[in-house]
């Protein structure tokens, strides 16, 4: 018999406990599931920021100064990174 210790962030809560003391578990069996409501909201926010920056980049590429294009590309990359981090955190 082995003991399992779960650690979650302060903002996360366990939504479901799928295994109980004394249960026999299988390799890679899901033991508990986190409530992802907050993470889903963060992901949605990051995706909106990403879409907004994609629009800005497209608009600027259509006719802007190099400095404005570089700034928009930097903002786009930051929004893209934020979206990836939110998706990775959700997993």
C-alpha cells in the first residue's frame, strides 16, 4: 500500500475525488480532478488578448512604421506566450 499526497495552488480546488482510501488503483488512473473554472477564465482572457494583438499586427502590417510593427509583434508574442502558459497550466 502506498500513500499519495496531492498539492494544488491556493486558487485551485479539487472538484472530484475519484478514488478513496482502500480502493485498488491502476497505473495512470485518475485519482482526483481539479476545478478548472479559474484556469478556463484565464485561458479565455489570454485568447482574447491574443486575437486582439493578431488584429493589431495585421492592421499595422497593412501600412505602418517599422517601430510600430516591431512593437505590435512584441505585444503579439507576449499575448501568445500568455495564452500558451494558460493552456499549459490548465493541463
